[in-house]
């Protein structure tokens, strides 16, 4: 196979993710780096984030004025308005902010009251992502969520009425016993609030979660796989009828109001993550931070918070690009693939593409490489075929020096 | 060593009856090896042999044993323990004058015991019946000696009880070896005739030939010739197995040892051949030599076509060490370029496959095994088929013949019914049934080899709760109503999956093959249609419904490298897949088709 080259994404990183690990409770399905909330430590974390941002701006990452900033968690909405203002101010001073930048905050329904909405608006948040999961009280209680259906409705009501900016609501599908009617009920309830953006996540049992332990002990913890196609249809069809575009496997929006930050991931472009457990990708590296808050705090003022760092080979990057890009309705612009990987990328994938084209599993049209409309639910299978036929994968297994950023 | 002080013997036994343990004890008690050198089961030198507890290659050990003030040399020739290596067993026995017939006191006479006793008898050996494991609580030496008398017609008084594990009775056994096994005959003044009873390949020394000197003597430096092979060599080094190789200057009449003669490949050395002096053109070959003949074949293909040359090199290397293994290039429409490989039997095939995987790191696809068929053409010529895909056009074929075996099964009598049912399902014809002793019978069948090469033994074991044992020998070719069954995947014939089956069984076999394939082939993004056809007639069909959903829901910053690692893992899993058109068929499927669905 011809070696390909990776010239990297088109521009310097201009997207930052900030991880705030605190949560009131841990949800049974959650595998993120989280820990029980401790307001006394919020300031300590924000200081560390400021320090990490300072290191990042001094390192040769070439971070450009931010186009997108995403505060995720955990529950970043737990930060007091003043502290949130300070953090955003520091990041803005450090990196600069492009006009019209998208600044997203993740929030739980419990956190969404009128005062909070006003303060978030004031500190510059432009977009909210509200974790509803479901309106069913029993299911929410089972997941260990802090809200119930009533709280969720009230929160959405407030957001719909008072929040002037962009917003999104998350639903979770595939819980134990869930029927297509249950999915349709949730979707219908959500659409009543006219959200500009809806994300629907299939419940996945991640390792080291409560659900994973239950499953290992022999309990059924999720809807059987055989029911997934029907559950999928139960949300994708009503959303489509209501005028939402499924622009990524799990993400839908109206009037083009996509998440700009997440599109950076799906374009396999560069981004910098700050905070415990955050991941970063800046050509040609990929790294992630210590997940443990204490270790992160110690490391950030010492050798740096990176716990692993690798140089991603061009072949592996190409597969990454396909794996994330084919999840989107647009697909991948071939002109960008040609620029980034040189036109040799087609050869690098061996015969795999030809067969997939022939089978109609992959399309190339209008300058884009994409799936047929029916292909989204099976993109993992497709990627497995692409990867299997690809000559080399996974880079050289080289670990880059865990450097100071 | 004087001829009359030499005793050459082997141990014949059913698998697991304690042959290797007894060999270890003999080596220890004669101080051939010190206890501190001891690895469990000294004579099984390949890892595979030790892991599986079977002997694949013959091995030998020379021991010194003193009796009544006289020192004797006892040469133990360890024979392979499986029917696949029957020919090697015969040759090894020919190098001996006696055999220890080892029977487990808790198990009794088994199919292989009977079979091996017949071989030893035919070779004219003095047999000492040895009942092993007398220290075990469930031992029933009396009943076992009665079985030995009834079935093998060896007087029960001649049986000797030992415990190879504790060493009990083993010294008495050594005395009986000296007293009862005759010293080698043969003419020490005659011209050299040595029997090649085994050979192995060593990376540094080339071929190491195991020989038994029948007449005359062999000296280091002699110019020698292989009678059947015709090649000429110089005897560079001679020696004894103790059991490691110890060089000596001369091997005299009746002695057993090794010969190194700068021979580069095992293909130049044929087990059963006669070694003679090059200058001596008159001497007559020792009887019994015949080239090893493969009875079971399968296709071995690289998963990636570019690995063809690497695979060829790997097969050549294996053949260096295993002259009975044969291979020739073949092309399959479905699998591309690969090799048709021939084996002595099923176990031999498994061993080769395992060694190939361990030693070569090539990913291979192996097709289901088949036997050799003989096709009689309309013009009267007879051709051998190593693969169903070689079957000529049906218009040219007068008849198809398949290899038959005589099969002996030893079992507790309560399982006779289920064994009869199994054998008859497999087209077996009942031949005879005799009681070995109370409650144990031996049943004989004549049955097509193709019916027992795959899962027969597993089925037999499950039908008899593990109690039955079996052994078989080749018994000619029979004409039967055989047809070729083609398997189509999405309308495309997969030649590597086609099989020759009996017409009466075609429909059920077709259905069962399709059922297995349906289980083994993963779901695709499109519907996969599986069909079995005899001629133009579809006898079975099943569809694999397309995959409807498998995508993981979330994919954000931290998920991307995870996603890539998952792809890497899947890629490794897909190494054992073969693309047929746009359908991925796992290696397992090619092998599983003959097995039939699990019931």
C-alpha cells in the first residue's frame, strides 16, 4: 500500500472543551470522569483550569481565537455564576473569542431556574444542552437521575420561554423494558417545547458503570438488541416528520441550528480539552488528561496533566476521519480528503471502497463521500469492513513524549 | 555390544494408558537419566506432544540394565500413538523383537489395544502383556487379564502388573524384558542392511535418520545409499539415543541409533527404506517399504492473497519435518490461490494446522476436510480426486468410488444400540460383535472413511458417555451413488464449500450445511442468500437478514480514539474472514460445514 500523508485539518485549533467533573449523584450509566459535588473545591478546579489554559496557550498548539467553547461534565451548571464568569473570562483572555462564538453549557433540569438562565446569559453562554433522558419518573429514578418528569417539563418550559439562545435536549433510548410507544411518548413530550436541537442517545453499557456491574451479575439492564431497530424508528420518524434533520447519527436540528462544537469532532479537526479526563487532538497528536481530580490538580501545576499522548499515523487518522465523518448526513468532502491525505487515500483503503460502492453501502456524490440515507444505523459495521480491508491501522504504536503543555 | 546382549522393544498402548509414564520409569530405574534431568514424559519432544499427551513422532532410548552380573542394552523404540501414523507404527515395530502391551487396569482392552496387538503379532514380536495402574483404587487387574486372554489370546498368566507412576513392578518387568524378548537375529558378518524407522529434521544438523541395523554394521565415514530413494551420502555421525544423542563410531547388528549424513530434506529419506553401503549393489531391500499415502485432504488458503508466498514457505518448512504431509498449489474461485494439502488422517491434519499457526504467523483459511475419491471415467481410466472441485463433468463419469475402512469400536454393552444407530446413519455395515469380558464388547463395521473423518469420534463419545474407543484401517474403494453438492452464496458458487455426498443424504446434508453457514456467517448490510444445489436443483435455502442497527450512539472528542481502537480490534477479528464477492465468510464456516448443526 502506498503510504499516505496527513497534512492535518485545515486550520489551527479554535475549539476548547472544558470538563467540570462534579455531579450531585452518579447516574447508573455514566462512565465520564465525575465525582460527588463539593462546592468547596470548585474554586480549586477553576484555578487549575486557568493554569492548564495558560500552559496550553504557551505551548506550540497555535490555538486561534475560539469559535466554539463547550462546558461539559459532570455538571458544569453547578458552578456558581461568579465562578463561571471568572472561568469564561480567563479563557477569553487567554485564547481570544471570535465574534459569534458558540459557548455551550451542559445543564440538568434541576439546575434550570429563572435566575440561573439569566446569569448564564449574562456570562456569555450562547447555547444550553439540557439532559432530559426521559420523562418517565420510574426510569429516571432507576438511573439515579436527580430530576423527575415534572421537573424536566418545568425546566424545558422555562428554557423555551425565557432562554433566547440556542438550546438542545438529550433523550436516552434503550432502557430496560422500553417499548417503541415509550420512545414516541418521550419524543412527543419533548417536541411540545419546540427545541431547536435534539440529541437521542442509545443506552450503551460502558465498563465500570453501575449498569455494567449489574449486567456482569447476570441482570438484564437494557432493552434487548433485537428491539433497537424498532426503538430507533420510534424516534427518527417523528423527528423527521416534525422537520428535524438528522445531521449526525444521534443529533437532529431544525433550521440548520447544528452544534458547531460537535461538528469539529466529526470533521476530525483539532480541539483542546481542559480539565480532568478531557481529550485533545492537535495534529498530529492525540492526548488525554488524568481522570482523577486530585492527580489532575497535582499534575497541572507540575509536569502537566497529560496521562497519555500518541502520534496518530496518517492511516489511523484517515480511518478516524471516515469513522466520524460517515456518521454525518453530509459525509466527508472529497476535496478535503484529497487535501488532507493526498488523493492516495483511496488506494490506502484497498479494495474496500469499491466493494462498498458496488453494494450501495457507500455513495460518492456532489463531492461528498457519504452513506445512503438508510445507512446511519449500521455505520459501525460499514467501518469495520473498511478497516479490515485497510492495509495499516493504529499508527506505529508510538507514544509521543508526554509533554508539558 | 554383543548381539545377544541387546533387546529391542517398543511399548504399544491405547492413548492415556500410561505409555510415556512407563517409559520415564524405565529410563529412571536403569539410570539412563538422573532424576534431576527429568522433564515429565521424556520421550515426547514436541510441545504439541506434551500438551496433547500423545506421541506423534517415534523416539528412542538406549538403556543399560544389569541382570545376574551381565549388562544388557535395552533399546526402547517409542511408537506414535495414533491410527493416523499406522505406517510409522508398523515400521517402528519392525525394528523390534518384542513389545510391551500396556493396558490400563482401570480401563481394560480398548480398540487401539486390539489394533496394535495385531500389528505386533504380524511383525512376529514377542508380546509381554503389562497391566498398568495397579495402584489405583478402581483397578481390576483380574478382569483385565481375562479380557487380554479372551480378546488377544494371550494367556492371562503371562500378564505382569505394574504401576508406572510409583515404579511398582517395573524392575520385575525389566527382568522379563531380558529373559523373554529374544536378542536380535541378523548376520553380523553380512553386508550392511539398516531399516529407517523414522527421521526428523533438525535446523542445525539436517535430517537425523533413525535406524535399526538388521545385518552387518555401519561405521562413521561409510559411503551409503538409500535403496528406494536412490540418494547417496556419507555417514558423518552415528550414535545412540540416551535419550539425547550420544555419538559413537559403529552401530553393530541389532543395534538402534541415529545417522547424520548431511541430508538436507526429509523428502530424501523415506521411512521403511533400507540403508546400504554404496559400494554394495547386490543386497536386497528389507521388506515392507511403501510410500506414505495421504487419505484426507483439505484446502489451506492465506486470508490475504498477498501472503501466498509466505504460506508456501511455511508449508515447505513443515514438510521438512513431516514427510507424510503433502501439498500442491490449487486455485479456488472463492478463495483465490492456495494449497491442497494431504494428511494421513484427521489428527495429522489438526497437528499440521496447529504447527502452521504456531510457527508461521500466517492467517489461513482452511476448508472442510475430504477424503480421496476415485473417479472412473467413461473411457475406463481411473483418476484420483483430492478435492470435490476436481470432479469432471458428470457426462464423463462412469462411477465414483470412495475409500472404505474397517472400524472397530470397543464399548460397554449398554451402548450397543446407540452405536449401531450412529454407524448405520453413517452408512456403516455391521460386520461382527464379540464380548471382551462381562459387559464389554468389540463391534466391527465397514464404513466409508468420509463418514468418520469429521465428527464421528465426538458423536461416538457423546453416545457412550465417553466410554467407547475406536480404531480403523483402510479397506479399499467402493462404488456408491455419490453426487457433488454445490453451495451458493448470493448466487455465487463457493467451490471451497462444495462436498461430495451420498445421493440419499443430499437433501438433509444440504439443509444442515446451510443451517451451519447461516449461523457462522455474520449479518451483512444486505441480505445474504445461502443455497445448496445438486446439479441444477436447489435442495436447501436460507437467508441471512441484513443488519439493521449496530451504531454506537455517542461520538465526541474523547470517543474518537476509543472508536479507532475498537476498529483495530475488529480488524484483528476479521483476519479470519474471507471475502466471497462482497460477503465475508469466517474461516470457521469453511470448517464447520461438515460438522452439521449442534443438536
